[in-house]
C-alpha cells in the first residue's frame, strides 16, 4: 500500500516521535510512505522547533497568528495536491491540526480516502492553555474536520467519546493508542547497571521522562524527596527539558535538595532506554485526561514499576495493583502514599515492573501492531471509496 502521511508539525518532540515510529513500522511491513509537511521538519534536530514560527508567535497577536494558520492552507493544499499527483497514493493519513483543511480539500478533489489521527481535542486544549482567540471558528473547524474524514483514529477511548460527541459515527472511529518500538528499547532493564553507566550515585531513583511543563507537577517529587531524604535516600532523575526546567531547579534549591535533582536536558531517542532503565520508580505525577503518554509505554517496555494517576485514559492501559500503582489525582497525599509503598517494597517494584512489561505484549501496544491497524482501516476505506457512493461526481462532492 502507498500511504501519503500529511502533517503540519514544525517541532521535533513527542509529536514527531509518533510520526517517525509509525512510518518506520509501516515501512518494515513493506508499505510505501510519503511524508508531506513543513519543509523544516526533517532538518530540525530532536527537541528543536521552527525558529521562524517561534518568532512569529512572539511578535504578533494571537488572532492574527490564527488567521495565518488558516492562510497556510493555500501552501499546504498546493504541496499536498502535487504530492498526490506525483506519487498517486492509495490513501492519505493525516495528523489532526485545528486549522488544517488542506487534506480534506484534496480528498474532495481526488476521492481518495483520508484517515485522521487525533491526539488531542485541540479546540478545547488551545482554548484552555494557549488563549485561542477565534473560538467559534476553532470549534467549527474541529467539527468540520472530524466529520469529513473517512475514519478518525483517536489515541484513547476518552478522546473517542469526545470525537463522537462532535457528531462522528462510532463506526467511523477506531482507538489506536501510542506504542513502543520494542527493538529500540529492548527488554527489562538492569537498573543498577544503568545507574553505574550514567555515573549516578547508588540511590533509589525516582524518574520522570518527557517535556517539563508546570502542569507535569514534577515539583511533587521534590517535595517527596525533601520529606523522605533520610528515610529512603532518594534521587530524582528527569530525562528531558522544557520551559519549567529552571523553576524546577530553583524549587529544589529552596527545599534544600538541589543535590538530589538531575535534569538531563534533551536526550536522543536511541539513548532514552539507557536513562529510563536507571529508574527504580517511574512516575507520571499528572497528565491530561485524554492523552496516551509516550513515556508510559517506554516505562512499561523497560519493566519499570509505575506510579500514575488513576484516570480513565491510564486505566485503558494499566490496572492498579497488577502492573502499576494508580493513585487518586484528586486526593491530597495519594501520589506520595504510592511512592512510599514503592520505595519500601523492592519485591513489589519487581512484580509490577515485570507485569507492566508483559502488558505490552498482552495488549499489542507496539508501533508494528499500530501500523497493522492503520493498514486494515485504510484497506476498508479504500474499498468503500471504490464503491458506488464514492465514484465519479460523488467523489468530488463528498
């Protein structure tokens, strides 16, 4: 199958990991993929972003930036139409962006089916976090795009319900969570060897991997270490970087545990397993309720015992007491109680970590299986597009 993968991502972060891992899995299975998106995407190093886009965001009002996002569709449409004419793909696979209409326009002209991967309800997310100005247009855009794709692929069941609430038929929705490249990450890590290789002291390591933002609540690990420094001799290892890094370091100094906090900065994808493997306890202090966190699958593949919020999106993957300890995110002290249990009980850590590793295989939480699902959905959409409803003038009017 020939798949045209369309996106509007300029930064190289978790979004790019999803794109690159899924494409690699499709290619391993013999499918041809053509990546179509901003020219600077492949040239940007991991952890980087477009300097031009960053400058524009800082320099102009938010409403004007959103108008530029809409205007970008002209360029995106021309680029995508050219790619379709040149490569003649069987299907378009697109990563949802709030004001990206070009994929639907090309679908209308070509009659070619379009699968839409949805990682977040971007209207709601941007309205809450980024100060979205064009609220009515943003909500209309989300509804229009979700309802005009041939099939929508949200990453969690929680998100699938939101998609359905926007009017998309349940038969047109398939949940495809994030996954893991088992070959890249290997099996259950030797924790003490990983610590030694990184030059870490032989302490109990509480670990977090990912982009550091205030809402990640990593500061709660600092509070825990300050309170239990003598009891557990803990160390915090944060694998990643982000805008909250400096404030996190300042907070550790204020609490008198700056020597117990290590922040690596950006780590290459191929080296992530070396760092996560050093975690005695892998922590998800907080998360958005509809997300499918990449870090979760990395923790599981490496056999890390996990403490995570007892939220519906996490329960889609993990079970409390079986392959993780899940804490009530609304109850004060619940995370800290889970950490105390894990710090006190090495046997519990080992059991949960091994079970989490087995869950990867039991639930087929790999990029290879995700690629198979995408191909199955694409094949069904292609077959339907060749039927009476989607031929000739009907294809153009869809």
